[in-house]
C-alpha cells in the first residue's frame, strides 16, 4: 500500500464503521502507522497533503505545530522546489507553471545525469483535493 493511500483508507474505514474520528486525526494516525508498522521514519507532509490538500493550491505547513495555510498556485515559471522522500532514495518536488514544463524537463534531463550518474524519472501531477468520502 502506498503511504498516501493510508489516509484515504482511514477515511473509508471511518465512514463504513460510523467512527467518531475527526478529519485531522488520520494525519497523525497514518504517520504513526508508517513509523511503527511499516518502519519508515517518515515526516508528516505526505499524510497532511493527502488529508488537507486542495485542488490548485500548495500547502504552507509548519510541521511542528501542524498549522497551515492553503496558498493558491500562482503563475510563475519555477515557483519552488524541495527534497523529500523518507527511505525511497529521495526525490525533488518542484512547482512549475504548465507552459514551463517542457523546458524544465529538458533541463533536468540534460543537467542531472552528468552531475549524479543517475537518470531521473519525472512524474507530472496536479494539486487535487485531499481524501474524502463521497456518498451517492
């Protein structure tokens, strides 16, 4: 099971069993499951984004207090980047404007291998809403 599917599973279990669990509790519960059951000493960002994400927004998160702001994604070329990934060899998450993706991809593919000796895998995605339960 992928770590980001844990919050969705927690939301489904809550709904199916009518549990009195707040929308915030799966964040820390799923982090503890990854740390104590899976054995990955992960941070909180994956679980937080899976629960609190909002379409076309970035999350400005204080990982100590779990206070956050949802920030609309503005129109810039490369808005920012950070390294992430507990135990998966690491990765870089970059926010970029759609029209800049081809140029950014070309630059990464040209500059990264000579510096690291590794070929990068690039996965494009968009910000979406976090976990929820839909009822008919």
